[in-house]
C-alpha cells in the first residue's frame, strides 16, 4: 500500500504517544517507511528529493548493478547476469 503524502501528518501525529508519560514515556520515537522507486511526477519525489524536511532521514539504496551495491558477497557469482534474472519492462 502506498501512503499518500497528505496522510503523513496524520500518521506522524501518533508518534511518541506510547508508552504514556505515566509509564516513563518513549525513549525514542519516529516512523520508518520504505518504498520502491518513484517517478519524478510522484508527490513523494517532491517531498523527499526536492523538499526534504531537515528532521527527516532519507536513504537511497544503490541498485543491484550500481557501484556501491550491497549484499553482493551473499549472492552467487554473476547472480544478476543470469538469463533468468533479466529485467522485465
């Protein structure tokens, strides 16, 4: 499910509500999310790539064939070059 950008305010308002102050309050609070790549006309592109809130962390994982790709040491040699791993349009 893709969360609309306009729903973010509602979701983030619930952060830090648990545990209650009576129970010591939270030691950390925040929201984690992940997504597939999005196009430049997507609202998330604008929010994350062009208008990133300075209080947010935004991390982009390198593609499988890009320099800096991670996890390659855990895959079989030439894993991404195999014919059954061809990208689909």
